[in-house]
C-alpha cells in the first residue's frame, strides 16, 4: 500500500516550514548514519586486518543510532509513513477517515511531545549524575540533547496534520 501524501497545502507557510524542517532533520539523521557506517566499516576492517578495532565503536553506534532514528520520525509523520491499520475503515466515507486520521495524528503529537518532555527530564538527570559510557566515558546525556528537538518537531508536524485532517473532516473535502 502506498503511503498517503502529506495533507499539506503548498500555500500554507506553516506546512512548508514544517516540511523543510522535517526534511532537514531527516538529512541530518542520514549524515549521522553515514558517519556511523564509515566508523563501523573502519572498525571491522581494523579488527579483521590488524586485530585492532576502533575503541568504543559499539558505544558510538548506540548513541548515534538513537539520534538518527529520532531525527527520521518527523519526516515519517509528515509523509504519513507510520503504520496504519485501515482494513476496517477502507470503505468509510472520507469525512470519517479524516476524523479518525485526525485522532491518530493527535495521538502521535501527544506521544511525541510527552517523549520530548521525558527526554528533557532524563537528560537533566543523566547530566546531574555524571553518567558516562563505559569505554570512552562519553556523557550519555549528549545523545539526548539532539533527540529533544526531533520529538518536538514530530509533535508539531503531527499537530499540524491533525488540524488539517480535522478541517477536512468538517468541510468534507
């Protein structure tokens, strides 16, 4: 099943700004993954050729994966790429589908904003406790800092999509 196009009006400046930000976050996540891939490749080659991997590669990969995955979520929400179970609503009128989509997007927004709030609390707690990774001693809160804007953007994108779907449910277009 093809993912639905985002319900964004090209004339809507908020939709354009959210789309630009979501795409920028996704591209930044791609850069992080690319860097992690290079590091992993060099570590594997070093392990195989010289019995000398990159020290702490697993730690860096773990932190980078969390940052990268969170940066893809706003783009996924914008493109309607989250899992959609619609076998019960396929035959429903468009107004009903838009109303249900608005509720689904509102749920995503609430969860995204809730996770952002908890990340702030977790980051503060980790920073205050001085927790670091085992091998490299990287403060673990460093990975939380770039994830917070990703979840805030996820919430904003989902709220905008919820409003758009709600408007379509009310107007029937």
